[in-house]
């Protein structure tokens, strides 16, 4: 569905809230709500929201890892595994 079909004024949300909630999971993409002609909110199904949050979390982890590599805060895997084995044996 084209994005232009997914942009509705806040009055549409007010008048059709129950219908929107029933249909939102079936629709391909979020519903953009406008107020005074400007985009103000997004309505989407919970599954899509959760997928986006998981994707963002993974991207943050990747960015952190890339920063650690750039700053030299890394150690060879063999060295880390050796230290972990020693810790395990001493506990």
C-alpha cells in the first residue's frame, strides 16, 4: 500500500480508533497521524514495533563493537578463552 494511503488526520483516528486497531496488523506498514497538516504520530501493530526494537538493539550492539575495534579495546579470542578457562578452574 502506498504511503500516501497511510497518512490520516487525527480526526480519522478519533472517529475510527476501534477499526484501526482491528486492521492495523493486516495493513502493510504504519499509519501516520497528522495534526494541523503535520505528521505527529505513528500507529503500528505490536509485532512490527517489537521487531523494530530488536533490530535497533542489535544495531546498537554492532555499533558498540565497531567502536571497541576502532579504539583497540579488543583481545584475541584465544587469549580470552584461556583466561575464562583459568577462571573456571580456580572457582
